[in-house]
C-alpha cells in the first residue's frame, strides 16, 4: 500500500476512535512510524487529510444512492439502502460527530459538503418518488419532500446525538455500531405510515433487527430522567 493511502487509512481509524479534534498530524505519523515531514510530503495539513476522507465518503454514498434502471424499485432495494446508509455512517462516523467544527474550519470542505448534501437529498427524493410510482410508498410530492429532509437530518445528526448521550451517561462519548442501528429504526418509523400494506407486514422483523434489543421508549436513552419519571 502506498504511503499516502496508509496515511488516509490510519487517519480514518484514529479520527473515528478519538475524534478528529483529538488527533494531530504528529499522532498520525507516530502511529505509522513515519516522520512528520514524510506525512507533510503527501498532505499539507490535517484539513487536507479530512478533505480526502470526505471525498471517499462522498464516493461511497454516491455509489448506492441510485434508482434501479429498467425495473421497478422494490422493498428489498429499500432494505439495501438502509444497510448502505448504516455502513457509511459507521465507516466515516467522525465526520458527523463534529460536522459543525469541520465545516467551519475548512472553506473547501464546507463548499464540497454543501454540494454533496444537495445532491444526496435530491437523489434520496428520486428514490422515494420511484417508490411512490411503483406503489411501495403512498405519499404525495409534499409529503416526500418533508420525508427526505427528515431522513437527511436523522442521518447527519444521529452520531452527534449518540455521542452527547454517551457523555451524559458518563460513557466517554464512545460509539458502537449497534448504537447506530437505532437511526435506521427511526428512519423506518418515519416511513412506515406511508408504506403500502404488503410492505408494512414485513416491518416488525426489520424494526426488531435495527432496534437491536433496545427499548422503543425514548426515555430509555436518558436513564436518570427515566428513573425520575418512574418515581413521579
């Protein structure tokens, strides 16, 4: 593997594990047993590394946000979208854990992310419109517009939300992939009222899978609040 690719791979691991703010270029160089000068030969600064990782994330998302050609979209396609969303959220979780800071810190990333957001929401709307045309989804254009925006907010904010919950519960902000599954459950819950009856019949097992043994009670995410509520 080329040194540049090794730097990106190790940076992604460290950013995901510790958070981008807590990792310096010296940390990355030390983890790879290379000199800081060698790292700077390939990347001018940490922002450049973050930007290149974002491009990888963008490419991964664009690879699955497509409508099937020459056939109607199916519920299995929808399941595949959910799995791909979960995997991309996990693979590049550092991006959404501190997105506000990353966008403020790099104008090039801010512009690229704005274009990425616009394109991804547009692609997501095409998918939902295709589901409506095939009868999988029963929603009008206005409802689809609201639905795709709610789904996008869920995807980009869920990691940050979970991190804040982890810190509140004295768990150090640690994330596990199983915790991200709840975001997919929430997306299913958003779409459920609009899905056709034949698809709704398939949802209980799917929701159970993504709930991953957790309670549906939102207060379960806040144990102290739950305890107070039970006492009152």
